């Protein structure tokens, strides 16, 4: 996993979403994906292409877990 090159920059409403989920179960969840560049050399937006992303989740016991790298296509 490399450094973060982009994300969402701006105001967010209701960023805390609680999803009660028993261990071992699967559920879809809302995810805001942004392409604002955090790297000046890339310009103001992450350029089109094949990228990867990870998602960090905070569990009810305050542990943070990160997903495996997920493919992301910017068009």
C-alpha cells in the first residue's frame, strides 16, 4: 500500500454511520469516494486511470481495521 494521493475534500453531513453487524455477517455500507488530489504534482484531481483504495473502519471497541486494497477506476 502506497501513500494516499487523493480523497474527498469538503463539508460532510452525518459522517458517523453506525451499522450494527454481528461477527461473521456481511452488509453493504455507504462509502464516499473522492478524487481531489492530495499531491500537487497530480494537479487538482487524481487523473483518470487504474488506482487502488483501502477503507478504514472503526469498530465499536475503538479498534481500527483496514480493508485489503480494492480496485478503483477513475474515468
